[in-house]
C-alpha cells in the first residue's frame, strides 16, 4: 500500500519530535518495516539523535598520549591502557597458577 504525502509529512514530523519508529508505526498505522525503509532510503529524513550519542563540544585537541587530534578523554589511549592493565592482570593470574 502506498503512503500518501500527508502520511509521509506526519511521519517526518513525529520522527523530528523524537518519536521512535515503533511508536510512529503504531500512531500512523504504517508498518515498522515501511517506516524504517522510508528513513533508510531518505524519503523521510529523521534528525533524531540517539539517546546514547556522544556530543562533542569545541575543537579537538592534541592528545599527549598518542598524539592524535581528539576530543578528550582520548578513547584510543583509554583502550590501550585497559589492554595493558588486562594483560598485566592475566600475567599475574598465570604466575599464581604456575606456582
């Protein structure tokens, strides 16, 4: 079934207000798959920002750890530090097991 221009406008309005695709489908009677397809194909452009999105403020700075231009804290350095810590803990556990 084709979606009318009025339905598409209503769908876009709801998505722009932050309504989830699922709720839009329930409200408009258009399937979730059709809503997702419209968004994916660009017929309805959702400006919605995910709730868990990271927002970046200001300009990136040079990280003293890796030298990359990043928004602090530097995720690359945090991951490297976590990897080093995990390896050290693993080695400690292996040393305890080998005794």
